[in-house]
């Protein structure tokens, strides 16, 4: 009798293990695409020009982030870059600024509001010691904006910030990944 109870206990344990394994695989199937999305930049095609020197914009990154001024408003942040950025650079504005200051990357970051408006943006360039913030000139032509993807065209006509002239125009498509956090 003892052996039959032991085998029933093992059968229950086996069933429990199979159920846990199924949950694990289901979770893996759901999370793998999200991890791949977070690590993979999208694409951009266009140029950014500072002081008459153009650079090709080839990478597009996107994530959701609470607005710095309007509590509870979640913006879509888009960063177009001429270089692939590290996780550390993505997580830290100071790291992006330093990389731009020393000429390792050039780009533009914009915050797109839920209404589709760009209220602010940041230019990353060695020409202005790494970066400068600017608003009012960024234009976005929306092709798609979902919880998973943002696509369209970003541009700004030629303008001037102190000693630096600037302009950019690029089409882009990017998966919306999680916001990178400092480690």
C-alpha cells in the first residue's frame, strides 16, 4: 500500500512539474520578442547637418516615458542617430552627451505627445559641447504610432543656435522598447 501512495504522490508531483514547465515556456514565448525589441534599434534614412557638415542618420530608437512637465502624460521618445548606441548610452543622457561631445555620435531626440505634437527636442553634436535643447522647429509626419512601433518622418528646417547652424530630415521606423534604465 505504501508503494501505491508513493507513486500517486510522484504522479501529482510530475503533473505539477509539467504545468510549471508549460507556464515557463509560455512566458518565454511572450518575453523573447520583447527582449529582442528592446535590444534592436530600428532604422533611419536621412541626414543631420551641423555647420554645413552632413552626417547620415541610420539608427532609430524609441521608448515610452512620462513627460517632464505634464504629470501623467506618457510621450513616445524617438532618438535618431548616426551610430549604434550602447545600453549605457541609451540609459544615461550624460553618457549620450559625452559621446556626442567627443564626436562618437550625432543625433536628435524628440518627445512626441499623445496628441502627436513635438513639444521639445535635443540635438546631440560636438559643435555645442555635446548637446543643446530646442523646441518649436521639429516636424513629424506620422505614418504609424502604436504601442509596439513608431514610423514616419522627422525634420527641422535650417536654423541657428548661437554659433551652430542645424537642419535634419529623416524617415524612420522603430520598435518601441522599454525605457533604458541606468545600472
